[in-house]
């Protein structure tokens, strides 16, 4: 939590100025927001309270927070006699010390005690509310953060975009994505009016709000702006993914291809996505080149997933010899029946009947055989093309055992009997 508090609670320790003398001098001029009349009588620090605060500040400056806390506690016996401004300063100082000690509960309670003082300068009230809102967000009290920040806005003389963003972040955490979107847009509009550039984190929040609402096109539009301002590879990859979700595959391919040609794609998942997109866009040769280069540069490992995609790309590119090599590696690596079937089909495309028989027979002994009867039919056909009629007949007979191939198997067995009889009449007994 410490890092979160440090990042979010900018200005918390600034509530206590470095110089108590400077605080006392500047306080009356800043006691009320611009445009609002001062209605409360300005109080001051008494000598005794001032001395304690100054000593505590000296200890705090050397990071002796416990010592500073003990010094402040010297005021406890006469706490009731302190005026409201002294009490508020006491609790404000305590808040900063609790924060430095990573005690969020103590910090929150101290802040609340600041607000309990009736004669409280408006600037201190405003700053305290802001601190409570930030602390509420940091500790996961998002609804309270929104409520307090909205109250602070009614008191602050100058509301900056960051205040809107804190509300939007809290609403996002509460899954109020539509509200988070609108408040972030308000912050961006305000920043533009003030001549301020948008911050990266603001646009990231807007992109996320659109994404959670499944408005992928708007989310992509935000990312288009982000990659122009901050051309990080992670943003380019997110943009490509959003184009995919929005079914804008042409734009997705353009983004991935541009980054690939720039040498920025090195993750296996990005290379595989690019190859798949090339296949979807009827560019199998480009997919082959991406995958081959990935293997050569050891950016891709030869796994069942990558080898199957590579073999598919080679097949569509009609590079059947290379496809067979890839499928041989694939089937040996996975041991899956379906991969031996792919290998057998590749051999058939080249008329390599004997090799096809070997592949199909391997499939019958492999893992996860789905249609054993169909495998026997394929073996029989490949043997028939080699004119190995007796072996072919045996394969077709094996297919009779399975309900989905019993009819076709019987037809082929009958045909093989006739064919073998015809061969016998033509050429005599074998």
C-alpha cells in the first residue's frame, strides 16, 4: 500500500509547510477561496503551541516521525484549551506523521479530527477533504472517494483535471464504466480549456472504460491517439488486439505488419497472430515467411501449435514437400492420431502411396484415435493404388468392424474380390 499512497497522495505532506513562520504569515491571505468572503475570524498559533509544532517539525525534517509524534503529544494535557486553529494544525500534523508511518487508519482519523474544528480556515478544510478523497481511493474506499472529492469541488476555487480523474478512477473501480467515461471526458475537456496536454494515464483510463463497455472501436480510437503521442510497442499490440475484437482485421494486420517490418515483434504470440492474419487474408506465403523466420531466429519453438500452423501455411502455399517435413516433426512430437492423418493426406497429395500407408498405420497406433474405420479405408485405398490387392482387401475387411464404415468396407471388399479375380484371369495365379 505504501507505494500506492506515495503515488496518489501528492500534496498530503504539503499541507504542513516547511516553515511554521511562513504558514502563520501566509495563512490569513489564503484563508478563503477566491470569490468567497471571509466569514470566520482568523485565529493564530499561540506561543506554546507554536514552539511545540516547530520542535516537532525539526524532528520530522530528519525523518524522526515517532519523535515528532511524541513531541506533538506534549500538547495533549492542554488540548482542550487550544483554539480551533491550533487543534486543526495539531491533527493536520498528526495526519502527515501517520501517513509517513504508513498508518492509513490513523491518517484518516486525524483528517476527520481536522474537519471537526468549527473555526477552520477554508483552505485547510479544502485541502483536508482532498487528502481524505485521495486516501479513500488508496485504501479501496472508492465510493467514499467519489463522495468526498465531489464535496471538495464545491469548495475549491480552482478545480484541476486531476480531481476529475480521481473520481473517474474510483468509478472505474466500482465498475461504473459509463460514469468513468463521462468524467474522464470532462477532465480532458477541462485540460483543453486550460491549455494543458492530456496525460497518458487519463487516456489509458478512457480506453479501459470504453473497453469494459465493449465499445472496441472507441477504445481503438483512443489508442490511435496514444500511439501517436507515446509509441510504445505495448500500445501498438493493444491496438492490434482491439482492431481484431472490432472485426477490423485489415487494420489489425496493418498494425502488426508495420511493427514486424520494423523488427519490433519478438513475442511468439505476436508472431503467431500475424501469421494467422496472413492466412485469414489469403496470404499463406507471407505466413510461411513469418513462421520460418521465427523458427530460424529461435523466436518460436517447434511445438504442436506452431508446427501445425506452419504446416497449414505450407499446404496453402502448395509447398507440399516442406509441409511433409513439418508434419513428420509434428506427428512425432505430439503422438496424436490426427497429426499422422494430416501427414498421410499430404503424402497422398503427392501420390506417395507407400508413405501414406505408413502414416495411416501409425495413426491407428497413436493417441486419441477418433475414426479407426476411416483409417482402415484410407490404408486400403493407398494399398489399392499400389496394386497390393490382398493387403488392400485386408484393410477393407478391418473396416467392417466399425458401424460408420461397414457399408463402404463391404463394397470395397466385394470390389477387391472381383478385381483380384480379373487379375487372375488376365495374368494367371499370383
